């Protein structure tokens, strides 16, 4: 009998890392390993998944629509949430007893609050797509607030109680795995590569690339500030940033620093592989990450990476001095120095790019899927 796996996630219509990773894994499990995969959604029933799903996967949307709560006044929001949570628990319980999966996987959204109480016979696994340092942290935008800090602490305590009841808890990096010491049944499995192209960069253009949404998390403000120092030494080199989101404040910062001819703030693109291959190396300036898939994507294109040692992911991915360079988290001047170092050492840069391409093969989907298969076997045994 084929193994049955159920995933719980709010929706799949948005082009973000968690949705892409789940799609990659689910497709491989269904098409290659022959699992029966069910994905249960709560929101956006009228929207198609952004990433293409295998026709072998059963998609079930129970149409709870938690995301519409944000349109309500605060005094109505809590009541609406509680009512929807009751509906969600009841409907998910019905589905799990109907499907009778071997394993039910929560992406640590609303179902983690009650999943362990559903006694359908399936083993319960939680997988987190964020670093602990910024998960359920209401101050992750850098603004401190005593009340928010207290709420975050209580919220995290409630989560820990539920995680302890799981058959297994899975993080995205060894670095972050160590932060969850309260959870005994835990491990880490990296995110898989979304592509491994035939063509690669020659690392010989005067261009550096960064990729990600224009948000506080991605730290593009710090990267632009660091380029002020890079320009002093290497005025003929340019930085290109690709991503979605609001760019106005970044344009203002760039122009204020006089970098109009050196820093280009581009929208997201459908041919990111070409953009990687047009560049000489990649830079990650994030304040925090869950994993940092863009690093592995750039390395798959033969680019070395310069990255802040932010929590979490870069230190698990990059081998410092071999296929990229670590930078003290948030250190803008050191970031400029490491960027300048790779600019000034072309042969080393090319060698690092070759090693990056080789080292990143460990993130191919077949390797990551084997780790998940071993984990499933362990949990079910």
C-alpha cells in the first residue's frame, strides 16, 4: 500500500519560499517515490497555486479564510478568529479520519495549536520554515515594544508545549536546530534546490547580484550603504538587486548616497538564472533568514557568495573561504571589504565559483528527499 502524507498550509498562491519548497517536495514524493500526497489549504480557494503541482497530488481547500480577519476592526477580529479556528479543527479532523494518512505534516501555522489532539492514527510532524530568533517575534521589524515582547514570549511558550508532543520536529539548519533544545525529538533537513542549470557564470563581469523582496528582513538598506565604500575603490562595478515589493525608500537611499550609476534596483524577474549567470558573485545582506534558498540558487549557477552570518542558514550553506565568504552579521564596512576582496581577486573568485557549483549539489532534490524518506521510515517504525 502506498504511503499517505498530508500537508497543512494556509495557501499556495503566493510566490514565497515555503510554498515553493513544499511544492518541490510534494511533487517529488508523488511522482518519484509514489506517495499519495494530500495538501490541505484554508485560504484563497479562488486562486490557483503559483508553482505547478503534480496532477497526482490531491489539493483540498476547506475555505476558512483566516486572511480576511485583518480587514475587521480589532474588537471583531479575535472573535472571528476563534470561530474560524473551531471550524478548522472540526473540518481537519473529519478529513484526517477520512483520508487516514500515515503522516500529517504541519508547517506550523494555525493547526499546530490543535493537531496533536486529533487521534486519527497518523504520526504528526512539524516543519518550520523560519529561524527561531524571528519566529513568533512581533518585534522582527527592529522596533521594540514591551507589550509585544510579552505576547511573543507567551505565544512561543504555547508553541513549545505543542512541539514537544510531535513525533518529530524539523528545522532548516543545524544552526537553528540547536536553538530548540527544549524539543528532544528534533532534527534538521535543508531546503532543496529549485534548479541546477546546465549553464553557469564565468564570474568575469563587473556586476554583483542580490535577490529577495524589498523588505526590512532582506537588509538591502545595509547592502546599499556598503556599496558606498565599494564605489570608492571600484567605481566601474555595479550592484543589481532583483525582487518584488516596494522600492521607493531604497531608491531614495541610493540617490542620497550618490549611487545612481552603480546600484540598480530591479523588479522580480522570470529569468533569474540568466541574471545570476550575468554576474560575478552573489551577496546576501539579510538580517535573518529561515534558510536562504537564494544562496544555493546562486551557487548552482557557479557564483561564490558573500553573506552576513545572519540567523539562520548562511553558515550551513557557505564554506567560508572555499566557496564564499562570511561577514559578521550587520557589519556594513566588513561587507564592503569582502565584496572588494572578491572584486580584486578574479582567479580566486572563479575558483570559488567552481567549488560553489560542486558543493551545492548536496541540496539537490533527490538528496533532500532521501533524508525525508529516511525520517518518515524512522517515525513510522
